[in-house]
């Protein structure tokens, strides 16, 4: 155990490539994994992140899943957009978006806010794609929320008045 830990990067002898999900091997005695299609990924033992050397993209891992770490608001907004789209095709409607607290500063300026003159009492409540947004501050499992980017609360049903038109504005 000790020896193999020294030989391989922190994620072990092989990982699924974050881009194509193919299993890719570690190069022994380095922190590098090599995908034949996507090139080199470097594990950072200090941050626990995997970095794609070519693009500079960062990922963190939870279980077998990689979560891209966003540095620009468009990146996380696009990922939420895609997840909403997928949920919709699965026959669900989202009722709330919960975004990891570490993105609060990054995305806050980009959230929709109710106009105060409507007087509907939720002028402070931010929205994204028409859905109420919360941040993960009250989560009991902080380590999970340090890896994942967001979660969607959903309910089954045909989304009759679901504001999907907003996605295409
Ligand atoms: Zn790949």
C-alpha cells in the first residue's frame, strides 16, 4: 500500500479521463495521467485537483465522478443550463438551484433579481433561468460541497408553465 502510493499519483494507477471517460493510465513516478486523445493531466497532491495541461481546466473528484472547477461565471451557468435541459428530457421540472458556496462571489452579479417596484416581497431573492437560487451554506456535508458545483431540486411532471423560454434568450 505504501509502495504503490509512492509510485502512483494521488488518484491511483488509472482514472477515467474527465473528457472522454476512457480509463487512462498514470505514468509511474510522476503526477501525470495520459489520455491518447486528450493528452496529459496532472494531479496536484496539495489541492487534490486534476489539471488538464493543455487547457488549464481543473477538476475535483467525488467517487468516480469528476467535477470541473469553474473560474468564469459562464462556465457554471452553462453547466446548470445543460443539467436543466437533461432534467427536462427526463420528465422532471426543476424547482430550485443550489449552487456551491465557493461560487457565490463568482456568480452573484450574474443572477436575476426581482425588480423591487413589483412589491412582491422577494426582491432580494436571486434567480437563475427563472429558478430560485440558494447557496450551499447550510449543507451538513461540506466536503461534498467543496467538490460538486450545484444541485437541482426537482419534481416529476409535465412542465406546463416552466420558464424554458428563458434558456434561449
Ligand atoms: Zn480523454
